[in-house]
């Protein structure tokens, strides 16, 4: 309103204008507070997103270390298995069965042969 228009208003009209402006100010302050909270929430989300990304990278490192440890373990088991197979004589299944039958038939323990122990 123009200055001249305000001079022409009665006291009651001026008070009503002040009350209306006060209500508008209050609404605008509430809206401002709501918008500030939204901005703060978004900032928190952005910070958390950054933290989540950092955590994911850290977990990725942990998983890589676990995978390397598992691969190392499997390699050691494979090498141990190869060494064990190389150090143990392998009997053909037929030879092993025949040796067991001979031992059972003779009544001798497996590590003794027929010629040994007889005097």
C-alpha cells in the first residue's frame, strides 16, 4: 500500500493490517524453518552417502584380502596334496587286493612275508 493510503485508514483497519502481516510473517518463518530442515536432511544424506561409499571401499579391501588368503590356503593344500601323493607309493587296485588276500590266507600280518620269521 502507498503511504497516502495508509494515512486514510482508520486505526482498526491499521491493526487488522498489522495482524495480517504478523500471520504472514509467522507462516513465512515456519516455511523457512521447514526448508532449513530439508536442506539439513539432504546434507546429512550426502554425508552418509559419502560415508557409505567409503565403507564400501573399505569392505572391498577386506574382501580382497580374504580372497587372497583363501587363494593362498587353497594353493598350500594343493601343494601339500601333491607332496603327499609323490611320497606315498601308489599300488594298483589289483595288486593291493591280491596282497590283502595273501596276508589273510597266510595268517601273517601284512608287514611280514612268508619266508620271514620261520626258523
